[in-house]
């Protein structure tokens, strides 16, 4: 019980600091420090936990590697955005998107939906520059822009096999892949429909007095290709060969600069402008928060506490992954911590209650969509210059709709 109180207090501190406009990176570090004090995690214990991590985990799952790779990715994404402006590509991007999709609403949702198939922490920044550019030009406020980019990007997590949580759930519950993905598809389908109605159709008129020009389809295709091929390259290298996204986008930048004959004297300025200390501190704080939880063994304590309560099975199946996702902001960790416990409620193999599995995965997604410690949401606050509360205001309706849809599906599929 104490671990749950400590995590709640640290998260309350984070939200309070954000409300008084403390920068997100500094607020995350402060919340992490408070959590370590409350859980009694001293330097020696924390160092020992990192040493065990070094010995037992693959390099790509270690805190140091994640810090370097994510910081590099975020910096290079900023550099990429600067190059788009430097070369004039960004000025042609919005007409290109509108020329092909023929709808501003479809463009705002379609871009993060497509790029959301790249399963990497911080990957939300790949679509953020395009959404912000389009949103600013058509008059969408930054809070709604951030909510649209964040919400639609994460709709594939229950079904896209490149997300590690999907095969992990399949193995834990011993489910046929086709059966699991077919039923989990309920979650993103409902989410996309709800997002369209609540985030796009309300508040974004189809026409305005200041219409942005649309490119002809052939020109639009060329302009979009010029802007998006670096992202496609990054996704392809990652999905096909496991190349880290930072390496992929970095390679694309090194191709773009000479391709558009950007003078060498401008290269240093573009890279310097891409580095933002606040984003680096944010990545560091988020990773240390997770590491402190692991070092203290806090999340398993919460799982044990909930297991001892007399709550109905359906409530535990949804609320436990929701709570752990809310506390950690990490999909794979949430699945690894909670689904072994949930086997007692869901069952395994042919005896599994697929409706409860859908409800549990909906809990994971909803927790991730609402937590201030989710890296993508924290990055969205910083990049779109929008407060956490302002973004959450737009997300509450679609998230509640997903909960209701998943609860209905769990009853119908039994």
C-alpha cells in the first residue's frame, strides 16, 4: 500500500509543478527525486539495480542506451524539421497533404496514424512537425494539435506486431495470433472512430475564409515524397533490420543536406538549433523514474495489494493494467508486470476469455493515453507548447468511449 501512496505523491508533485509552469524536464527530475526519497532508494541501491540491469538485459533495453538513443532521436528530429524549413520543403508540405487527402481533418489524423506504425519510444516526434505545421496553417489550437497527434499515433498498439507488447501478451496467454489480433482490432477501430468524431469533426470546420492552397495530385505526391521519404526510410530500416530510429533519421539527414546543397557553414547551425536541453532532461527524468520503480520493487507491491482486494474480476482485469500503465507510462513493462497475474482471470489457450483480454489491453492503452509520465505525452506538452491539462481535456471523451466499447465487447465475446 505504501508503494502505491509514494507513486501517487510523486505523480501529484509532477502535475503540480507542471501547473505552476515548471518546465517539463525539470519537473520530471523533481518527481523522480521525490519518488526515490519516498521509496528509500539511495545511490548504492540504485547503482546496484543498474549493474544488475547491465548484466541481465539486452543492450537495447538498458537505461543508458535508451537515454542516448532517445536524446539523439529527439535532437535529430528537430534537425530534420529545421532542414525542411531551410530547404523550403515545409512550405510545400501542407498543400501536398491537402492535395492528396483532400481533407484537412483526414491529413491531421492520417499522418500520425501512418507514422504510429514505427514502434519506438519518442517516435511521436516524427509526426509532430508535420501536424504542427498543418495545424498552425489551418488555425487549430496547439492543445488540440497535440491531442490529435498523440491520440492517433497510439491506436495501433493493441494490434501492430512490431510493438513488443503484442507478441508478449500472445505468449503469456498462449493465444493464437490471428484470434488475438482479430479481437483486439476492436480497440483501434473504436478509437479511430471516436477520435474522428470528438477530436476532428468538433471544432475544426471543413472550410474557412483563409483556405490554404491545395497542390495538384501529381505535384502533391512529389512534395510529400520529398518530405516523408526520410521517415519512410527510418521506419523501413527499423522494421526490416532493427536499425535504431536515431541512426535511420541521421542517415536521412546526411543525404538531405548535400541533396539540397545546404552550405556546410549552415550544417553546424542546424545541428546546434536541434539540441534542446529540456527535451534531454525530460528523457532522463522519465527513464530514471522507471528505474527507481524497478529498483524499489514498487510495482509488484501494487499488483500484490490489488490482488488481495475483493474487487470483481472484470474491474481488476481493466484497472490493474490501467494503473500500472498510468504509473509507468511504458507498454511492454505494463504487460510484463500485469498479464502474468491476470492469467488467473483471463485463462490461457483454448480456455482463455478473449473478451477479458480485450478489456485488459484497453486498460493498458487508456492508462498510457492519460498518464503525465508517458514520454510521448510529456514530449507533446513541450513541443506543442500546451499544458498537460489542456491536452487531457481533449482526450477524456475518446478514452471514456474506448473504455465503454471495450466493456461492451468483453461481455459480448464471452
